[in-house]
């Protein structure tokens, strides 16, 4: 891709981001931040790519840490968001601390994330 | 392994990346309502799964030992951390995840640099340098934010004399070093590492002087930074998924940062460089004792039980005391008696945007009861009792009435307009802004001293006994 195409994508994505995020109510700003946080974990793809051409102990170590960091960002971010949002989904007045898990099978390594609160 | 099925940079991989970022955007669109947000998060996670799977199948992916062990370690740590974290600790968790994301960006930039072709084109080299600097700032800045929120280091502003000058010189030095690197035919790796280190020091120096109360803004801002650095990595790697996803996060973090700053009536620059949050203001009413009325849990229970409408104003003190469940109990007792109970949430209540809503949702407070500041303020004059729990500066009428107050102009929850006010607080000590709260001395204000959780529990049982 040439630079101009990339810049076009960048600018359009920025406007899409502003348009979509502006509509999110304050109530959901913490989960929103945690979810966008998980989304920037996508840099992990960069880790996978540089691991492919890594050569020597230093580069392999860098790649390993980059992948591990990125994966923590992705997996932890989406799971923790899911935990928070589970508390908003619950609507009936009940005092139970746990909610039966909804389907969470579609995510990478995210099974069993709906353990409910642990206060 | 089955790597190499998909051609790197080919149409198929690009199309899969487009599917992936479309799911991110669609997922975020679902995030506009509490009932659909959970599904939205799963959709975005699905988009991420597609992006990761696509990349793993690209040709050129290799070193499987390192790749798979990195994935395994990251997954294990992520799963364990997110299951263990408590809702009150969410701000530091987000700070930590943000930090590792920034760290990954910086390391990827370093790798890219080491494998740069002899004639590294500027349209890739500049993004690499940008990613290195911002990623490193974000990693260290987030770690400091984490340490402050976790009370590992003092939350007070820590600053050295001439801090602004040092920061400015450091930033200038980083820019000069980047220009030298970009214009050199054979850029030395030592200088690149120096840039990474310099950015790390800058990240520390910028966040260390910021007080605990301003952390919501810092976390939002660092989130935006990490997003933009991910987008820069996308430019360097010609990866459309990284560009779009990183930019979305950049937009989101920017919006939240500006919203927080507006809610505090301060500019982002003021928050970052003034070291205001937590600095005790000199001569702020500690010498003169002004009269206030103190009451006990029983009196409070009577006032509340015979009211028609009650508005609860929770602040960070409620989160610290883990009082959300006790407060919900109190509200339940009141509702049993037919009292209308609502919660007024200031935009900066808690330690990150929307944090208080999460804590109350954890205690099963229906989200319809969580009212935003603009929405509830007009109703307060018709409210019988406003209960302020662990909140201070956001209820200080000086912000409206006293043009000389340090918080003048800050939007507040106008509890002083309510018929009666009960303030639950540990002592008369001032809040983060270090200024006295006129609210405490009003005729219709009663102070109830004690731990928020304890007091709310006491009131709940007193109401039950009436």
C-alpha cells in the first residue's frame, strides 16, 4: 500500500471512531475504554510478523516479549470487559453475585470469563 | 505447521483484515447501550480472532517455538489477571493492559529497525520512530499510573524543580535524535536504543508529577497514545487492520480525555503539567473552625425514611470503602418504604471515566437509576434529601458561586439546591483539590462521620428497624 492510501484509511478511521465513540453513554465509558484497550492489542500481529524474521537470541527475545505483551493486552482486555458488561446485562432485581455465562466460545482463549464478581 | 497458506500483503489477507476491523467498528457501535454492549464486545473479540488467525496463516510467519510460547504465556497471564481483578481495581488493570500494549509496540518498532533495508524509505522509517517513542512513553507512563493507582508509589504529585524544562529538553532531544536517525544512511542502533530509553524516562517524568485525582484523564490519554502508536506500527508494516484498529482507539481515547478535562473545567495541558491534583492549597480553611452539624446514623435514617425522594451522590470515597453493596442495601430499604431513590453520577466520579457506574452495576443497581449530572441537576431543588457519599469537590458550591475558587467553573452536582443534604465522610478534611467545601457548613447540611461502608450499613439497618 502506498502512503497516500494509508493516510486516507487513517483519516476515515479517525472520523468513524469519533462518530461511533461519541454515541457511547457515560455509563459505559469504563467498559468502552477497556474494550478499545483490548482492540489496540492488535499490535500483537506485528509481533507475529517480526517473530517470523527474527534472527538470533536478542531478536527472538524481543519477539517473544512483544507477542506475550500483545496477547495479555488482547485476552485480558476482552475478558475484563466481558466481566464488566455482564453486570450491566443483568436486569432482574436479584442479589446473586454470579450470572450464568453466556456463550463465550467465539473468543481466543476466553472460556470461563463470566465468573461474576469477586468482591 | 500450516503457515504460508495466505500470501502476506495479498488480497485474501487484506480482505480478512477488512472483515476483522469491520467487526471492531460494529462491536463498538453495539457499545452504545448497556444491553447490547456485551454482545458488541464478543463481536469485537471475534474480529480479533479473525485477525490473529489470518496473521498466523501468512507466509513468512515462523519461529513457532517463540510464537506459540509467547501466545501461551500471554493468554495465561491475561486470563488469570482478568479473573482476579476486582471492580474497584479496574483503573489500574486498564493502565497495566495499556502499558503492555505500548511496550509491544516499542519492541516491534525495534525489531523493524533492526531489519530495515539499507535504504529504509521514510514513509516506513518515520512511523517506526513514532511507534518507538510513543510506545515507550505509553509503556512507562502506564506503569507509573498503575503503580500510583495501586498505591505502590505515593499518589501525591512528585516533581523536581524545573521539571517542565527537563521534560521539554528531553522531548526536543528525542525529536533531534529521530531526525538524525531518519536522515542517516546507516542509522546506528545505539542511537535508536537511546531514543527508546529517552522516551521511557519521559514517560516516567510526565506521569510522576500527576496527582491521583487526575488519573482518569491520564489513563484516557495514554490509551489514545497506545492506539496511535499501534496505527503507526500499521503504517510501518503495511497492515490495514493495525491502522484502522489503532486509529479507532486513538479517537476513543481522545474523546474520553477531552470529556474528562471538560468535566473538571481544566485543559488537558493544565492537567498534565500543573501538578494540581493532590497538591494541598495553602491556607485553605484549616486554621479557622467553621460550625457544622454532625448527626448519627439513626437521625440520618429517619430523615431518609420519611423523604419522598432521595438522590445519592457517590464519589471515589465510596469506591475506596468498597461501600457499593452497603449503599445498595440502604437504597433497597428506602425503596421498600416507597422512597424514590436515584444516583447522581459526576463525570469524574471514581478513578476512570464511568468507573462509578461499573461499581454500582456490580452492586446490582439498575443502570436506569444512574443519572448523569446535567440530567439530575434540575431535579435537585425538588429532592428531599441528597446523600453525598465519599464525594467532595464535585459537590462544592464554590465552583459556581466563588469566581476566585481554584475549582471555579467546574461543573458540579448541585446538591446544595436540595431540601436537605447528608454528607457521609470520614472527616472534615478537604478533597483532592485541597480546598474547603462550603457545602459542609450550610444550614441544611448534616455531616455523618465514618467509613462509608459501615455508615451505609448502619443506616440500612436503622431504616429496617423504624
